[in-house]
């Protein structure tokens, strides 16, 4: 009988063997400020009405494969150009996977780095040639000479630009993005996961650029548990991608719950305003701490730099005090000494700031 290692090596692709699984930290018992979630739950009366609305869901039937009712609520919410088409995914993660699955074997995929890890992870998994182009170290802006040279050299079929960018939180310059869209030999996906916290979007420009796609998610708005993302673009592009989408990728409960929730968008808008106000407060308080540099953010998180060599210890000390944030320092490069905190409720942010002050003074 062959042992399992032989079997695995024989059966699985090299790319899969070389990967590490996506790691999600255990937040049990901790104040959870690591994953860019909205910290607010729904008021009880809305929860009750939501549960009532689920009574009508037929779980014995497959979901509507086109999620038509939900799609029309999304179009209305975005006042979306009726000429643009929509593709729904099980989170925008699934849409990234779909986009990559549609590319020819060995294609190049390009994105600035540091960026959202799934672009790289899923590209590698699918055997694509992922090119990460470093952002400018001083301000995390696009390094245009490097981007343009890499586009010329690798002729990527797909470019991902997160707008605002994760984990840096900034919005890239629009002139630079326009140049990239014009130069790109393939598609450009503007990933607007953090759009609720920014005052900028490319949705209104879809008609102007045939190679442009805009991706969004309801996760950061406050519905991360539903797993719903969407991609907007020309009917021709969306039509091709729709062929490889699994027919029932948005389940009955997600369709009904998202439809209900997005019909109560005012609630999320109010929560978004609270998060933005807290973002300003946390940013100012972080920058007032000796040795800490916080970077301006158009998202619901803040990246900050700790004194050299102290990020790991500060992260561990925060955790010990009951606050979980994200340690980016191990990634090195321009993220050396960097931590990222998601904006939570006022009391959670206060607990984070006080734990950080305590850690800074006790671990000099
Ligand atoms: N894009 C960016 C830039 C993100 O940061 C994230 C989540 N962290 C996603 C996409 C994925 O979002 P979703 O929950 O819709 O899969």
C-alpha cells in the first residue's frame, strides 16, 4: 500500500502542494478588530422582521440561479447604469476566483503590493503568473514607472487595483488609475470593497472603458456573514464570466437576507457614519502616541507603524490584554513594523488605544 505522501504528491497539482491555507486567527473571548467587519449588530425589531421574512424561503427548492430580485435591489441601491451587467458571487473572494479561472493557462495577473492577499493566493493556486509591483514606500502610492514597465513587460490579462487599498487604506490617484486602464492590454478590476468608507468610486465610469470592471461586496457594509460580492461591467464581459459561475452560488438564505438588509440601507449608512467618525478619532489618537505613525485611511481600518522592531511584541501584548488586531510586520518590506486595526465601536476603540498605550509604556 502506498503511503499518503506518495498519494498526495501524485494526485495534487504542484501549486496546491506549495500553498499554505488561508489562516484566520481565533478571536474567541477577544475584542475583534482584525478583519474589517462592521462591529454593529441590528436592532432587535429589524432582526425580528428579518427572521419573519425568512419564513417565506423555500429551502426544498434550489435558489434562483440569477438571484434576480436581489440583483434588482443592488442595481437600485447603486443607481447603476442600466447598460451595465451584474454578476453575484459568494463574497468577492469567489468573484476573484471566477475572474482568474477564465484566463488562459499561464497568463500574467498584476497588482500593486502590499495588496489584498487573495489576488496572489488564488493566482498561484490556479497556476497563473502573479506579478506584485511594490507601492511607493513613503506614501503607499502607485509607483507609476514601475507599474507601467511591468505592464509593458508582462502584458497582464488582468490587473487588480483595490480602491481603497487593503492593507494600506489609501485611495490611489485617479490620474494614475486612468493611465493604467488606458495602457492595460487586458481587464482592470477596481476592487471597491471599502467603498462605503470612501467618497470615490469607478462605478460611474464603466461605460467609458470597455476593459473596466468594478467589484464590490456587502461584507464591510455590515453583512460579512452573508457572503455576497458583486461585479459590474459590460454585458459582454459579465456574460463570459457568468458561464463559469456555479448556477446556485448564492443560496436561498443569502438572497433573501441580503434583499431584506439592503432594503434597510439607511441603517448601514448610519453605522458607516459612526465608523467614519471613530476612524478620525482613532487616527488622531494614534498619531498623538510617541513613536506611532498612523497612515490616513479611506477605509474602515487604519494601518500604523510602531517603533522599529516592536510590532510583534506590541501585537502580542494587545492580544494578552484582550484586543485582537492584525500583525502585518511578518510580511516585511514596506510593512515592517506595521499593525492594522479595524475601527470598532467607541468602547472597543478606547480599549484598543488604552491597551496600546499600556503596551508601549511597559515594553520599551
Ligand atoms: N477585496 C478586498 C480589498 C478585501 O480587503 C476583501 C476582504 N478583506 C475582499 C475583497 C473580500 O471580501 P468578501 O468578504 O466579499 O469576500
